[in-house]
């Protein structure tokens, strides 16, 4: 494998995925906020809630379109840039992607057109149902994508078939009800809800600071504060659930996040600060809270959290066992029915992926020296300092949002959002959820390295046989295209926000919602 | 778990479903692609262009899912095909993706400013967003018919030895143009049912007439070309249609003229090329008699016929390899496992009817022609 091709492919995937995920969280959360706002409109019949729904709907639309457009790239990038990965695990991994299209994406995409254009053509309840279908579709879409991603983190329900040289599904239920996937799903959509709530809070706070559209802004803030508080609690609780799930299948990730080089006596303490130094395998200036990590990770006082060095030794063992499986597969290639090879393959197939780690150092892993096996085993350590810090930023922000929304909730009931400093904070923190979310994804994906699929397929083997210049061409192309679209998108968002909830034409419900300038479109409260 | 359908049957079903998805994509999203490719020519004023855009606006998102679903379904049911074709057509795929990203963004963002320069820029973006995918899809199909320059090693890793410019052989250029003509015909036909009578509709008729003639001529020419050239592959020896999905187990060889074999063995398959030839003519009759439904029926027949002809001519081949025929992917050696095909079939049987039902409902809610008057007064319009 040409490592430059692998690194560039990773760079491109990271760029396109992270860009795509700038838009997704807002879609996930704002769609449900729209459902809540429109429900209030349908239940109370108050015209202002229609104005509110339509205003946030406009911003939803500007954001949604880029989420959809950049999602197309993701669906095809496994084929274009990771074609060996696509062959190797397509039997399992392709299914959730296809089901996502069929069950979720069709739903959201078909109804989003009606949501924008159907106001005059549908009954109130009919339109609310349409908005709900958009929210349901976009969230189901996240479910299937995270089932796919969860499988990469914990490849349940599949086994290698030497006749087809790939992983094949053995138990579809384990793929579906993969605990890692379930925890990730709730964690991710909740993060999207927090993101949308912070966005609605921030934009509304800006209106209140300017004294514009106050009756729209105040009502929006109340909805966002309640929704945000519930969601921010859910993010942290389910993040903790992901941490618990990790102990079964991704001990290395947990150890890296904690900068835990050696196994500690149970129950392990949780580091809240430290500077991990991989060269000496030590985390300096550590500040630990006793017992907490052991409790989170094992839900017991006696469970042990394994350290990095012990896990490397285990990887070394698994590589050696994997070599036996690898040798058997090579024999089966030429003698499909060789019973001896078949038997030794069956015994060691769990570790086949570990033997493939050696391909980085030697063409035929069976020729590997002890030195090379140790190098490959050490490759199973992800980037510890990056993991350590990303996790602390993400988790810190998670707790910050709980505090923020608790305060917002309190403000809503006590001071009617009159405190200027609170409004300023709400505006300033608008970018933070994106920081936490992108950080979370980087953490999840870097933490899985060196694997594309944990224990099954090393990332560097998954790439397509492309040339460096081909990938540079598309990286530059995507960067230019995405960069231009990002500038346009942000400008449109800002101009829509500046314009406010104005409705230019009298529509079917009469002219009372017409408004102009800085005057609220509806009679005062 | 015992699977009620055998592996061969499931592979056949999934081969056919791949065709259904391609046809579904071309019938729905082809409408948007065709209209987008016509944008600078069919609307002369901003209001005319806005009328055209709003005739597609409520539906393009749903239509585009056919493309995403096509990608997902090929990934799930034919992982080899997904892996080999998309990495092989790497830069061509990038062009398609960039164009498809540009298109929805253009629909949505064009109307956000009244500045004519801003709008003209998005009109050209729409043109590219419609034309490039239509052309590249056709060129890709032409290359597949001729065989692709790829080979598989013993780990079944694919190596592709072609270039972007190498795709544009004379035959592939012809299939590319046929694809553009077919999609433009369908786009113009569909548009004629969705906008008011007037100058734009007249232009759609004129463009439709030309596109129908070009489609007919190029499709006929393509048939002659395939029949008289060196194209074609055959499987050698016993075909194990139930065997594991490993191309190295099923040898194939180049066989000039083999793309016509199926029609000799199964004359009913001739229905496909007949439909492909009759479609443009029916569309012409519709345009002449000012019957938009006959026009649309004709363009749909053409689409179904032309795509089915390609699939049936090559069956069981899906992606033949020109440089190493041993590596060719067929319906018998490139699918997912038996279990995955079965699960995916169940999922499709449950959800596809639901999707079709609500797509039809959405079409009905938005039924009716878009008029210039609506463009002037409806605040929801782009």
C-alpha cells in the first residue's frame, strides 16, 4: 500500500465528513423544534406560532439543503476512496446505508418539499404531520448511519468467509441491536438537539438585545430552553453509556482517553487534567478523582480498567494467532476444500485482522520478524494526547451546556430573559455545540485507529488503488466547492436572520401578519 | 435461519431491482436533470426561469433520493460492483458529485437575492448540474459495454488502469449524447405537464421534438454499433449461479457479438429495444398532438426501454473487464451473501411500496400547473 494514498484518502474523508456534519446536527434538532412550535400553533391556533414556525423553517431550509447535498458525497466515498473496505465489509455495512435511503431519507426528502410549499395546500394538522415526518425521517437517517458506524466500532454479527475474501453477515439482529450503535445514536441525536437549541437561543437573544421581534424571540427561547435542558442531560448520560459500552470491545480507546498507560488497581480514578507524553509512556501533572473511572467504565468497584501497555501485549498475542488464520486463508485460496487449513482458520479467524496489521511492514505477514510484530502491536495505540484533550473539551462543553440551559430555564420563569449579560452569553456561545460535536466525531474516529473496522480491517488496507494526484485533484476540488458553498450559506443565514420573521405577502390567512422594518409582525403581547 | 428463496433467484431479483432503481432514478431525477440542463435556454426572463424552477422545487429532494438509494442498494447487494465502478470512475464520479451538489444548492439559493448577476450565475450552475451527470452516466454506460480496464488480485483488491480522458471513446461519447438526449426529452416532457401554456411550454415542445429525434437516431445507431463491433463477453464452462461471490472462480472470455446472444435465446427480451425505439416516436406524437400525457408516456417508455436494453444485452455480465476478463463481475459472482440479499429484499418489499405511496401523495398535493402569476404572488416560491 502507498501510505500517501491512505493518508490523503483519510484527509479527504475527514474533510468531507466533518463538513457534512456541520449541517446535520442543526437539521436533527431544528426539525423537532419545528414540530414543537407548529404543535403549539395547531393546539392554540395563535397566529404568532405560525410565524415562528415559518421563520425557523426558513433557516432550517438554508441549512438542510447543504446537509443533503454534502451527504451524497459520503454515500459514494466508500466506493470511490475506500473500495477495498467496500468490498471487504459491504455485505454488512452496505445494508444500513441502503435501508437509510429507503426508510429514512426518502421520508424526510419527500416531505421537506411539502413542508415548504404545502402551507396553503394542506390542513393545519396535515402540515404538522408533514413537518413531523421530516423530523422523523432525519432522525431515523441518523439511526441507520450510526448503526453502520457502530458496527465499525464493534463488528458484531459477522464473520470472515475465505471463499469470498470478505466479511459476511451471520446475525443481522446483532448488527441492528449493537449496544455501541444504540448508545451512539441517542448520544449523537441529542447533541444535535442541543446544537439546535443553542442556535435558537442565540439568534433569539440577539433579537432581544436589538429589541427586534421580541415576541417571536421570547417564545422561541422558552421552547429552546426546555428542549435544550432535556437534550443536554441526555447527551451526557448517553455519552457515559458509550463509555460503559467501550469496556467490552474498545478498551484501548478508553485507556487512551484517560492517558492510562498501566492497569491500575480497581477502582481506577478519573483524570481531569494531565499532559500525556507518549515518548515516556506517562501522563504528567495528573489530577485524578479517585474511583470515578472505575465506576463509569465497569459499573462496579472491583472491575479493572486495563492500561495501554497491557493491551499492546494482548495485541501482540492476537497478531501471532492471526498469522495462523492468515496462513490458512492463503492455503484455502488454492485448495478450496483443504480440511486442515479450514480447521485452523476456524480456530483463529477472530484474529485474522490483527495479522493484517503487519502488511504495513511486510508484504507477506507470515515472513514478519518479532520486531515487526511488536511494531504492529504498538500501532494499536491511537494518538493518546489528542484523544485525552479532545475528550476533555467535548465532555467539558457537555457539562457547560447543562449549566447553560438550567440557567436559561430559570431565566425563562423568573426574569423573562431581561438580563443583558445572559443574552450576550447566549449569542457568544452559538459556535460551541459545533466544536463539541466535531470534536466528538474526531475522538470516535481517531480512537478507532489503526482500524477501519475494529479488529477486522486496518484502515490502511481499506483504501482504493488510486494515485496521489487523483486524490489531490478531488481534495482541492471539494475544498473549493465546499468553501464557496460555506461562505454563501453563512451569508444567507445571516441575511435571513437580519431580515427576521417578515412575511412579504399576505397569504391565505389574511394580512394581519404583514410586517416591516423593526416592528414585530404581530400585535404586542 | 432457512431462507425461502435460493441464492440464484435472489441474485436474479437483485439484478432486476438494480435495473428498477436505475430506471426509477432516471424517471424521477431525470426530470430534474433534464430541466436543469435546459435552464438557460428554456426560460428567457427571470420570471420564466422561476416558473420552471418552481415546477421542480417541491420534488427534487425526493427525486434525488433515488440516486442515494441506488448507491446504497448497489453497496448492499453488489458490493463488488460498488467498489470497482466508483473507484474506477474516480474523477468522473467526482464531476457527478460536484454537479449534483451544485444543483440543489442552486434551486434553493438562486432566489435569495434579486440581483440578476447572482441569478444568472446560479442558472449556469443549474445547467452544469443537469448536463454533467446526464453526460457522465451515459459515457460510463458506454465504457461498461466495451469492458473496463480493471483487474482483481488474489485478495480481490481492484486495480484500475484507465484515465479520465480515456473514458471518452467515440462509442462512449455517443452513449453519453444519447443519455443527454433521453434525459432532456424526459425533462421537457415532464415540464410540459407542470407549467402553464405559454412561450416556455412552446420552447419545451420544440426542444422535446429535437431530443426525441436525436434519441431515436442515436439509440438505433448504438444498436448497429454494438452488433458490428468487437464488443461482448461470455462465461466459459459451467456457470455456478449458486456459488460464492468470487470472480476468480468463474472464468469469462471476450466474445465479439456476445451482447446479442440473449436476444437469440430469449426473443421476449427484444421488447426492451423495441420500447426504446418506440418511446421517442410516441413522444413525438404527443408533442404534435399537444397531448402532454402521451408525450410523457413516450419519454418514459424511451427511458425504460433504453436502460433495460443495456442491462439485458449484457446479462449476466455487470462490469466486464477488458484487460483481464477473468476479473469480470457478473450477476453470479459479485453479489452480497445469500442472507444479506434476502434481508435486503424483505426490507425493500416493506418500504418501497410505502415510499411510492407517499411520493404519489406528495405529487397529488402539489398537483397542478405552476403559473407566472403564482411566481409573482406566492411568498413560498423560489
